[in-house]
């Protein structure tokens, strides 16, 4: 997808598409995915993503408190 030895030419989409503005559960999933993605980027390399420190400050401990198990952080 991002290049490497054999760059990817196509992305595979899920077999369905839904309008998240109509479904509260999809809105929540989108929001959580965005938050976890930004936190994951900051945890992986804080110097490359200093703008995401605010997400760690406000949501890092909350996410840590409710997580069950994650392999995101090594």
C-alpha cells in the first residue's frame, strides 16, 4: 500500500459502505479509530508526530484504563 519493493496499485474496500452521519455507531467507530490512530502514531514516534501529543494528554490514560490487550505499543 505504501511502496517498498513492490508498490501496491489498488486498495481493497470493505464489502459495504454506509453513511456514518446517519448511524451513531459508525460515527463512534470513526471517532475511536481516528483517536487510536493518532495515539498509535505518537506512541510509535513522538518526535515525528508532536502535534498528536494533545491526544495523549487528554485521552491516553482513559484509553489505557479501558483497554483489554493491545499489541499496538511494543
